């Protein structure tokens, strides 16, 4: 009788460990001083003066679970980091290339198997039929804001929406 109880206890401890790890992955989402970031290239997760639509995109990014695989601090995750990527050329698994821009983000969300970064496994799910056009745009301007050189343009686009 003690065997099943010990097994259940071990499973619960394992689940608790996974939850603690996931919370730790989301911890960088803290507010910083006005006009500054909570860290380096990645710290823009919670800039106090960010436009509301970029903050909404950040929340959607977390809600959908994107933050589990995609980091904004330049560290490698299951999927590519957003830090400093906007405007760069991405080598695709199909042998082609793409510019990291709104079109690439949109296609990566809606058809990830055919627009996969060659350096990462094809684990990303498709959000085709699951995200509205507005949701895709929120994620796009949030991702764009994670590159220093594109942040002001992302903020401008978000303010115009």
C-alpha cells in the first residue's frame, strides 16, 4: 500500500519542480525604471513606458506559452531568442532565407513547418485559425521591440494601432 503512495508523492514533487522551473523562466518580466529596461538586450520585457499594445503583446506571448521556448535575453532556448534578431537574415530549414520582419513573424506563427529557422528543431505549433490578425500584430510588435535598433519603430507602430 505504501508503494503507490510513494510513487504519487514522487510524481507530485516532479510536477512541483517543473512548475518552479517554468516560473523561473518567466521571472525576468519585472518593471524597470521609467525609460529603462530590466536588463540588457532582453530586459525590455517590462519597460515602464512601453506602449500598452506592446505590453499586451508581451502578455499574449506569455499566455500562449511562447516564453517557454523563445527567450528575449539572447540565450538559446528550444526556439530562437528574439534579442537583436529584427532585420537580420534567417537561414531556413528548406534551404532558403528570410528577413526577420513582420512577414517572417506572421508566417512563422501560421506556417512554422515551412518557415522554420534551420538552427532549431521543428517543434513550434501552428497558430493558423487560433490567432486573430490583431493577435499576430501584437506578437509582431512585441517581438520587434526586443531588438534595440527596432524598438522605437515598434513603439511608433504600436501607438498608431
